[in-house]
């Protein structure tokens, strides 16, 4: 069963709502999007649309900018289903609505104070049996086979779990709902723990990430055989790396990964891609079926 983890300023969406998409800002690969039965690697600048499923692999992270400027971060081995995303006008104001289902992994959702957005939000993130209603808040959470966790970093949330309902309005409060057990009382987590949790969802320099506006690249291989280059490109894409082929004067083909922002990330990615080329890198993770929604 999936129910909302949090909703931002819940309000109705007009019938004239137009579909909008989120945009990938950064990727610590491997990561994929599944759309219309096809799985492709994620890259900065790529749009995420309703009905997409996002998957991250080992040691992977993802930064997504929502239509109104808020930020969604995902950690490794995460699964996220995107429901609806739409923009409309309500009472003369812009309204952006979205539904996101976190099936597995760690996430952080942050409303951006300086994003310039002046409308209203109706965003819900669903994970298992915990519901938190939010307004202008920074929230970190994680869903595993053992439990669901929601931690308030800033702001105020109303939390509902089964028949229990309460408010969390102090920074660093957290709520844990174990599987098949009673939920734990709301507690306070030390800042040190928050710092550790944040690393699970934060893209840091030197881990081989690609970023929006990144100008560096890794050349994985240069080949004279176009078919061999295409085969390597396909292999990298299957493994979650958005490779492209760059024709080189003289009849050669460079297989590259683009969009890298820093030299440290370039060097780290180059080292990791050696494992993919040699066959040492893990294959794409399986994706669990989405639970029924009631």
C-alpha cells in the first residue's frame, strides 16, 4: 500500500492543467529512467515526465529540479515512480502539482527559498504507510525492507501513520515506522547523524558525477570500427552511463561520456569506466513492482 509521505499546500488542480516535467540537474552514475518499456541512462538536462520510473545503481545519486524550483535528491539503489506533474492557474495564482512514489532508497526534498517561485505547490511523495503534510520544508527520508523513516530538517510537518496523527515542528525530529511493528515515538536525532544521512543523497565533488553545464568529458575508447564503437556505446548505456559517439577526423570514432563539471570528477569517472569496459562493473539492478495504490 502506498500513501503520501508529504504534500505541499494541497489544493485542487483545474481541468486546464498542462503537463510539465522535472529536469535532471546532476547524476552520479549509474542511473536510468524507464519510459514506455525502455530503459535509458540519465544525463543532466534530461526531462522526467509523468509515468517515468527512475532507478539508481550502486554508489549512485541523483539531483532533480522540480517544475517550480524545489529540489529532489535520491541516493543509491533507489526506485522512484513519477505519477502526475502538472501546472495550472488557481485563484489567479500559478499552481504546480506532482505525485512521486519512493519505492526504495533515501531521498531529500527541499523547497528552494530563493528559486523565485511565487505560486503554490501541491506535491506529494508517497512511501509505505507514513503521511506527512508539509509547507516550505526540508525533509530527509528513507524506505527500506525493514522500515520507513522521515526526518524534519527545517519547517513543520503533520505526520499520519495508520490511526496516529501528530505534528513535527522542531528541527531534527524524526519518525520511524518499522515493518510489522508499532511505530517508534518521535525522537530527536543529533546533527552528526543528519550530516551522515545527508551524504547518502548529496552529490559531492570527485565521485564522477555529471552536472548541468559541465564541459569536460571522458573518452572511453577511440576506434576505427564504427560497429565496435556502437557496441561499446550500447554497453555503456545498458550499464547506466549516457555514452555518445564523437566522429574523429581520419575515420575514427570516440566513445565518450559528456557533461562533467570538474577535473576530479572526470578522473574518478574515467577510473570507474575502466571497470565497465572490462566487464567488472555490476549490471543494472532489477526494479521491484510498484505496490497497489488504494
